[in-house]
């Protein structure tokens, strides 16, 4: 009877589900018909709008996904969401997907793109928001409506992501119902969707059962298989980098990326050194007697990871297994020899647990990697760490894997683009080996098995500087500036009162080109949209060919914003404020001002804005301050003339001088620092320590040197970026109005202590091969003449020297001593930490910050912890 009643309930469910799915598909078909007439420009506008909306919501969606599923790491989910929008848009934005996409005149071939039709999208609990946004973007880029069947355990966060995508798409001109989802998730509903006769194809990401069901629908399907990828650390490998990569990969979202390394195979010649490095990076090797308890806790008797395990931290998994591990354990290491059903710990783990094998030689290592692939990972991903390129190629040819990653963290390398040139994707095909229809990272549709051997590559480095003229009275360069006949001077009233504007005008009068000028002298303490609009209006009437910005950081911001909006009034502030992982790949690209040249003449030191791509703009209506960064905002000419800083008030000298020091130190230890930026930073640091106190006490020569230091720091900062100290400074400035230089120096000692320690989360930047902030701070200390028996003593010496300098210029190094109310601070500290994490400069920090860690740094800054 119970069996009969169950069957009736299932039948009733089907009866209820069928009409709902029919209605959804009918709506999607209408959307398909509307989009059939869309141009490439219309499609790209819609998808671009969606990418920026998803990027803007990346933090909130990450938090929602973590809260709902209890899996992974919120901060890593933010990066996944940014990857699913920024990197995917960057990859597909130039793809032709509408009409004639190729016209080969020589071979007389024309290729025409048409949409597949209505798509069914299935998403996993492991990556609910990022996969939803990724599939939405590639679906609409090809004019295909998509209907989602979300994982029940991630329904709320997945729906939130889909709503962000749908709202942005419709606002940009897409038809209603172009993105839909099943409101009440069930196996019956998802099955009815996938098997609906008017659904053209299925995009399936999930467990093996769901993927198999997608392929059994009798229609084209793109699904992915499980991964049990090994990483071979060969004896010629860069061991520190290899270990760094593996720990980064295994801890990224707690190992839930299916490309993540599940095992490490290590040559016996280097096994001891590799193990020591793993332990140094907080990989805790449990005793053999604990292996069974761990396996029993992690795996079902019939095979496969138990539901509660995926995405949990190493410490949580150990607790479930009843095993004691240190509280700071990042990854659980298990040394084993067996591979296969009799040794469950050799299987896919979806968590920060790593099995480690010792290999006698290359042949033995290849054999172990092959056996591991055959035990649940065929067709997915393998990695090799070696300096022998021929061996890497042989390994790639031998392995039955669609992604063979060379000297790369597999979880990040497998999804493409960040560490190599593979297609960026969150759906990784495994080919016929893994019973998939595709063998590449899904971004287009085909049925070929394509094997890719992807070698690690460093991002192309760059340095962008304006022409810089310096020394006292170097303002005379204006007399010979080419291409200037109509100059627009931007300044504040003080520059007029001090006579500095007259100095500029005198030089313009000496020009042989009879320069006419107009002046905007209404710059206030903050660059606002209203102020900028007034300036733009004045520029439209005057029609300048040159902007001369004379003043401090706010003047530079206002002038840069006027420069941008005058030439390109259609710039979208919403897009402009978006953060990015890589400034060259940002989802919103600024148009380069080309009609007008920009000359920056700083009258304070601090930000180095005269040589950086940074500005900010405050919305006059909402009061929200938007930091903006793009190389198109770098001035053409910087004139660093010390005569303009000789009237700075003492408190401004002190705080802006400390800002210079912070910019130089942070850019030196940045994960984006290079051989081109570090010399600027070191020289700036030396100049600050040698001259700030003298400048504070009125020495004009020292003030000139500080002016030079500010520009040098800006040259480093503008190309290497900064770190969490700058992020904390930004949020303190925004929330409490505390001046930028003061906030930066209060944070600096606490940030140095934080960055010096081994990272909880490893920074992702290919050029940053292993954590080195401790060494970098020690190098800074040595460069200014400090001594120490080890890096720790050098760090302490550097911090004490910073504290001493601050005291010499009467700067108090705590928030509480600068009038910040404790109750107000405590109420806001959580949101401050989140905002600091989301701030653009945090991505260049030498270690990936966690929100909880930033909160502690803020608390320490409030109290002035360990400041004598």
C-alpha cells in the first residue's frame, strides 16, 4: 500500500509539473523569437550590462551562497563571481555570434550564427551563483533563452543570481522571460524541463546522476564529469612555487572546484623537502592510524564523498572524523600508497584533503597519475610541476585528461585564463573519457575531443608613466609645451590666493603660441558630480586643448573627472566604479581622452596622483564616493615643482608625507610589484625617512625632496598598486572622514604585522610565485640602514622607525587617539571589513585577505596595538 501511495504522489507531481514547464517553455520561445532579429550590437550591449551587474553583486551573492549552503569560503566565492562576469565577458565580448560571423572570400565560405533555441540549465550546490551567471552570459551572448533547474540546497542564492542577470538583461533591452527558473525545485520538474520537446539543449553541471540524465534526453547536451586530478611534482620543479600552487588550489573555496588537485605525486629525490614545504604552508599530515577514521567520515560505503564533506574546512572535516589537528590547519595530508576502491582516500575529495604518493622515477609517477585518473577522474584535469618542458609534453601526451596544466594551481588553472591562455569557463568538459560531449572548457558548442596542454604563463607586466619634469621652477616647461593654445586651469581658491595661478599664467604668456586660458577655481574638499559637471559645462563653452590641474589630490581628481566626462559624456558611472582583478581586463573599459592633453602640477605630496591612473568621484545626490582606476586617466605630463609645496601647513606636511611612505611600502610588497616599480618605491621610502621631519620643521630643500618622493611613490603605486592598508584607508576616509594620510599611517604598522605572517589564503597572481612579503619588508628595512639577525627583527625595526617618524611629526597612531568614537566604530567595523575586502587595492595585497582578518586589523588600528 505504501508503494502504491508513493507512486500516486509521484504521478500527481508530474501532473502538476507538466503545465508549469509548458508555460515556462512557451514564454521562452516568445523571447527566442524576439531575439532572432537582434543585431550583434544589441546582444553585446545586453551581455555587457549583465556582466557589470553580476560583478557589482559579487560580494552579496557570495555571502548568500555561503550562508545558504554552508560550503566553501565567502571570499573565494566573490572571486568566482567576479571570474564568472569579468573574465567571461573579457573572453567573449569580441566573439561574433549573430548573423555572418566569417566571410572567407578566397574559399568562398560564409558562416552564419543562429541560436540553438531554448536552453535548460542545471546548476550545482558547489558553485550556485557563479555558474548561474556564467551560463546566463553565454546563453544570451548566443541569443538563447535559458530556463534553470537549481540545486534545492542552493535555490535561494541561485535565484538571487538569476534575478540580477534577468533585471540587467531586460533593462538593456532583452525580452521578458529570457531567463527563468523553476520556483519549486524537484527531480520531477528538472527532468520535465530537460526532456521537454521544445528545449533545444541542456547545460548540465552537477552530480553524475544529473549529468547522465541530461545526456539521456536524446537532445544535444553539454555536461561535465567528476574529477580526481593528480599533480606530479617532478624533481626539477620549483618546489616553493609548486607547493604554493597546490595549497592555493586546495584551499580555494575549500577544494570544491572539480579541477582541484586530489593527490600529489612527488619524486622520492625531493620528497622530504616537498613535505617540509607543505607542512610550512599548514598542511597537516595525520597519522596512518587515523586514515580509516578520516575515510569513514568522508566517503559513502558505495563510493563518493558524503554530502556534509564537500566544501568544509580541513579543521571541520577533522572534527567530523574525530581527529585532532592544529587550529590553523589549511589542508589535511595523508601519505598513502594504494589507489582504487580499497583505498578510498585516493578518490575525489571536493575538500581540502590531499593524498600524497612517493614516486620512484618518472615511469612510476606517470603510472600513478594514470591510475588515479582511471579511479574517477578520466578526462578531467592533471597537473605537473617541472622545469623540464620535454617531460611536461610527454606527460601531457600520456595522460587521458582534457586539461594538462604545467606549473599551475589546478583549481584556478583549470577554469582558464588566469594562469594560462585556455578558455575561461565554469563548465569543464571531460570528453569521451569522462562520458562528456566536449573535452574543453565550455564556451561554444561542438562534439570534438580537444586535448589542451596549458603551460603556466605570467601576466604580461607593464609600466605606464607620463612625461615628468622636476626641480624648482620646472613649471617653465609650460612655455614650450607643444599643442597648447587654449588652456583650462583647474584649481581651488587657495591657489589663487597664494598667487600660484599667476605663476602659471605668467608662463602661458611667455609661450610663442599666444595661449588663451580659462580658469575653474571652485574645487572644494571633495570632487563631486555637481562640481565636475560645472567644470565640464565651462569646458564646453571654452573648448580647451589642454587641462592644467594645479593643486592637491582633490584637484587632480576633479580635473581628471572633467577630462573624462568632457570628452566622453556617455561614460557610465555605474560601470566606471566597478572593481577588477586585472586592470587591463576590467569589465568596464574607459575610453581614452584624445582631444585634450592633461598637465598635472601637484602642490602637495601624498597621493602621487600626477603620475597615477586613479581618481575618485562623489555622487552629489547620494554622498557615495566612487574610487575609479583606469590607465586612460594617467596624466600626459607631470610637473613636480617644489616652489608650490613651500606653503603647506605643518599638519598637511606630516600626514601627506606619511601617505607617501604608505604608498611606497605597500607598492613595494604588492603582488604586482616588479623590477621596474621597486626602485621607485625604495628611493621614495629612503627620501621620506631622510626628509619628512626636516620638511615638517620648515626646511625647503627637504620639502623639495619630499615632493620628489611623492611622485616616485606614485610611479610605483600607479603600476604595482597597493594593498589592504590602502583599502582600509579608503573605508576609514569614507566612513569617518578621517584624512587619507592620517588613516594610512595609523593602519601601516598593523598591516605590516599582518602581511608579514604566512597567509591564511595565498594571493593569486601568476608573477607572484610564492609568498615573500616577509622578505620584502626585510629588504626595505636593510635599504634604510636597519640591522637584524632575522626577518622578524628587521620587521620590528622598520615598524619602530615608522612609529618614531610619526611621533617626530606629531601624528597619533590610533583611531581612538584621533577622536573616533568606540561605540560608533564597533557598530560599523564588520561593514568596514567587508568594504575593505571589496576595495580594489586588496587584490594586490601580498596575501589574499579574509574579511575576519581585516576586521582584526581594523580593531588593532583603533587601539593602536603595540604602538609605544
